[in-house]
C-alpha cells in the first residue's frame, strides 16, 4: 500500500463569516480524507490574523507571517474586514499582502449555476450556462501605485493619484493562462475584456498583447469586448461565454456580477494561484465578512467549500474535486439552501448535507 500523501494547509479564517465558512470547508475536506482509504490527509494550522488581531497588535498579521506561510502547500482563507479597521488597511494588511508578495497572479473565479438555486437570469432556466472569469491578480488597477498630497493647501484642495500598471509580462502570462484553460473546456473560446477606447495606454497594450498571444492558439476562438458591453453580455448572451480574461478591477466587478446571476455571492469560489508554485496558492470564497449575519450560523458555506474543490485540483486530486462539486449540487438540488438563495437552512445544515452526499458517493465506489 502506498504511503499517505499529506498536504499542509494554513487556515486563515480572519473576520466575520470567514470563521464559519472556513470551518465548514475544513470539515468537508477532512471527511473526504477520512474516506480516502489512506490515500491522502490534510495537516491544518490555523492563524488568528485579521481585524481582531489588529485590535490587539495594531497589525493585520504577524511580522513573520509571510515567511511562515511559505512553508505550506496552500492557504485556505475566509474573509477580511470589520468596522474597527478601515477597509483599505485590512485588505492591504492581510489578503493583498499575501497575494502580492506571493505573486499569486492568476485569480480564477468560476460562475456556476447550481440545481435548486433560482437565478434572477431567466435564460438560466433553459440554457446551459458555465463560464469562468480569469482575473489578472498582480497589477492593473490594484497595483497600489499612487499617493495623496497637497493637503497643506487646506480642505478641498488635496490631490490623490491612483495609477494602474500594465506590463507586457503581466498581460501575457494571464492571457496564456486563459488560453491554456480554454483548451481544456468543451467550448474553446477566450473573451478579452478591454476599455481601450478610453484608456489609450494601458488597455491598448492589453489589446496588443492579446492579439499577439492569440496567434499561438489557432484552435481557440477569440473576441475582444469593451467592459461596459461585456457587463451587458453577461446578462443578454451568457451562453456565448467560456473563459473571460480581464484586468484586476474589471474581472473583480464582472465576477461578482456573474455570481449574482448564478444566485448569490455566497456561491462564488476563487483561487489565487502562483502557477509556477514558487509560493503557496490561496483559496477563498468571493464574499466578504458580512458583519450583519456573522455569528448567526446562517452564512452560505458553498463558496468556501467550492474553493476547497479548487484547492483539490491544485493538489492534483481532480477526481476528488469533482466529487465535492457533485456533492454541492446534490445538496442544493435536494433543497438545502441558505437564506441568501431563498432557503432557510443554517450553515450547519448545508455543510452536513454536502458531507452526507460526499460520503454516500465515496461509500458506493
């Protein structure tokens, strides 16, 4: 019998409902490992970083936090943000601190329409919809370049500059990632999101790199769509989408739109990848910390559990990832839905339903 493959995972629940959904995801993964016949196991280490940690220390994470995280196979993240810390400090102090320093330049956000979840999009009732947003995650509008000045002139006279950064390297690597992903899908198509009619430097470079890269993938369909037109296309012609590649800000907004069309941000999973594996990658639900429902046990754990499935893919456990996704569909299809998707199930109820569906599938093998 082969030795058990062990994966070390840093869990950072952080704030609000992040604690609840990370706990749910861990339970699902542990149930999967327990039923693997010794094939693999997960070694968890949880870190207390977040806004609570900030209240105690004045920092969002430990000084040696990044050095510590380097030693893990992956990072499983919850959500960041609370009323005691300004959002730009909490985000840059923890989540973006990790993604930027670990060069997690590819952010993957699938848009999944689940059985039993009613979409506000009427076309979803009778049309097969399934696409993925590939987000450039290291530069663009979130590069953190800029500053504020001239406050000495008095109220109303301060100036703020926020500079978007587009590099040929950054554009090319995310586009090649998108094309490679498209080759694995039934519909081999990449849609590039741009705004080069108004942003004549950065987005023109984006367009030029896309056109050049596309020449190396003659088997993949392409299109280039302005971001405002793409937001309309998400609603009017979503069946025309397969892989959508966009800059940091544009993909952030469009992926939230896609998740809302699927039924709720609570369903949305994501992976922040360092494809070269020089650093660990990070997996997290798209939703925020949701202070209004935190601690009530009614948060939707599906986004976090689906993110765990993406982590399984990263580990090469593709069959197991599909089983987790199938268990999610079984749970929603049988009516186990939280409040955000029209049900009244608790976080615990949905988690238990997914674990039950998963273990039933594994027992039948």
